[in-house]
C-alpha cells in the first residue's frame, strides 16, 4: 500500500485506513483479530478508533471503549505496536462522561484510552468534535501538553469547519503549539443536499477543500459507503442525500461499474482517493468478504475520463447539493 504523510507531522500512513468502530457492536475479538491481521498483512498501518466506540447506538448494548480494548489485546498478543499508526479521539459523551474537550477531559480520556489500548502513546489523537463551549486555547494547549509529554505524537480534528480549523492554526502558531495535521470528516461520492445537517457531524464542503489545499493538512473520509446504502437495498440512503443530484450520481456510478466490472464499493473508495485534495477512506467492514472487496480497491484503475465523468455527474443540480 502506498503511504502519505499526515500533514507536516512526519508520520506516514497508508492510503486506506482501517476504521475500528464496529469492534464490539458487530465484531468481537476473534473476528476483529482476523481482520486486523489481514490489514497488517496487506501493508496497512492506520488503525482508527475512539473512546466512545463499542456501543450499539440503537439498543445501547456493549460499552464505550470496547473497540480500544480489542485493539489493545491484539497489539499485546501480536507484539506489533511499532508497525501501526494508532489513532483515537476525545470529545463526545458516553455513559458517565459528558460532552466536551476541556483540558481535564482531554487528559483523563487520553489516559483511559492508553490503558485500554495497552500502550504508552497514541500516534494520533483527534478532537472528535468542535466544543464551542470550551475556549480553543484551553483545548489546544491541553493537546500540545500531551505531545510534549510523549503521550501523543500528532493531533487531528474531526467535525470542524474550515474557519474553526484556521482559528486553531493561528492560536497554535502564536503559542508555538503542535498544529493540527489532519481533518477527518463525513465524505462520500454522493453529496448531501445543500444546508443538510447531521447531528454532531460535519461533511466536506468546498471551503474545507480549499483550506486543505492551502495548508497541506490531510483529509480522511469517514462513513464513505454511507452505511452500506450503495449496495444494500435494505439500507436506504439518509434523507440528507436523497434528491436529483444523488440520482444523477448513482446513475453515473452504475454506468462506470457496468463498464469496468468493478464494484460500486471499490469505485467509491477509488474516487475519494483520487480527488483534489485526495482523501484517505476509512474502511469499516463487518466480515472478511467486505474486507477483501475493500482491499481490492488497490488493484483497480479508472481512467481520467471515468473519474471526470463521475465528478461531473449532477452538476446541473448543484443548487440542491453541497459542493
């Protein structure tokens, strides 16, 4: 797998990341170990988790932190800590812990994540949310302290707008603090309708793309397959994506899939990886067949004309979609 630098951090990650959100809710230890082994064997190195991962959102079964526990057990058993870039997050609430990125919360949650992951440092620690009730100065100072203490190597952000990222950059520059090296955002081939909202989440829009190109930070895409809606008729697209723009883009996706024989999953991943700016998709799979399909993306190739065709689909409907 090809590797790219996370912003200007000096940390290199593979072009497909592995999202561990389903460890606990859908995958228990044996199945999770099998997929982690397979990902490492394919040359992958970026493992993405969070302190809240491990619970089912619908019925509340499982527990927050279970994803980190499974990864920690795997790292200990395999002895491969130095072969992976380990990323976790802080900010969202879970039972017993309130929402926020205060200095105290950041430190306490980092320590818990380190214990569950059975490691003494995180390669990448994300602000999972933009907590506007806590001064950015307090939040960023706390993250910088973790870097200076050796508990964290680099910091990232998720669900931030471009202007807030720029405000953070200015604060860090003025105080000589560690800069945010990457942004993880909701991003897929389909575009949400203009002014669509996702509770607690932000998606990629044009001003963020421009900011990424200008600053050189890295873009990571979460929920790239829209929870399986591209291929599973029993999982309808969220209302935020339904409309004329989506219909046009789905027709284009169908056409390219027919022309090439590649799966829609692979085409969506490939498209994300070949945009400007390019994104690192976070692959989240619940069985080995899905995992193998995702990894097959590394073997496909679309022409410039096919990529342009996909990107231009729905352009007549941009008034109804976020560009």
